[in-house]
C-alpha cells in the first residue's frame, strides 16, 4: 500500500524537526531532568520494599502512638510523588515549554502565521 503524499511530507517535516539543534536541545533538557529523578525515585521505592522485606523490626518501630516507620515511609512515597510532579511542572514551564513553543512556531504552516483578516 502506498503512503499518501501528505503523509510523506509530514514524515519529512517530522524528521527535519527531530534532526534540528533546537529539538535536540529540548530533548536533552527533558532527559537531564527525567532520567536522574526517575532513577532516584525508583531507588527510593526499592529501599522501601527492601526494608519491608528484610528489616521488619525496623519498619515496625513505633514513631508516635500506633504509627510505625513503615507507615511514615509509605506516606512519604506519596508525598515524594506529588513533590516530583510539582517540580516537573515548574521545570517544564521554565525550561521545556518555551523551546517547544519556539519549535512549534517555527515549523507551523504559513497559514497559521497569517493574520486572521487575510484569511477571510
């Protein structure tokens, strides 16, 4: 089955964007945040699982009343998830969204850039 000409043109545009320096910088900025934070969170989660499996006495240690270390660390898992999400949103607003918008603007069709009155 042949690919329609419009799809071929779109694929060429996508490839041109992906090979551009702006896009590589954007991808690098994303990776410089996402990879270390993901690795850190996975290690933090594995620490919790390993402590639960191999240090049950430590995890059963009472902190306050009936609240033990396992419950505190489990709740900190949720807190760290929300903190990372907020951190990423802030990072994306400052470091990812402006270059992404610039790439989008520079590669948009000419009709999008034309004033609305000219189109009418």
